C-alpha cells in the first residue's frame, strides 16, 4: 500500500518500506491534477483564491 506523508520537510511517498521525497514542482503539478480530477468527478466548480498554483513565469 502507498502511504503519503506530508510534513515541514516536504511530501513523501512510502511503499514497501521505501520512502521517496517528491520534488516541489511535482507536488504542484500533482495538486493541480488532483483538484481537476476531483472537480470533474464530483461535477463541482472550484475556485482557488490566491496564487498557490502559480505557473513558473509567476515565480520569477
């Protein structure tokens, strides 16, 4: 079973005793995809207030 652990040091996937830290860029992309999937699945419109899903150009 895949376990997801989140703490101040990052996001970690753990499976079969192996722990892997997920890069922040990957976490951002995964978050966008998960929100999109859940909204489509539940037929919900979702608005994000703020710039938490900024594109790379916004971070410069």
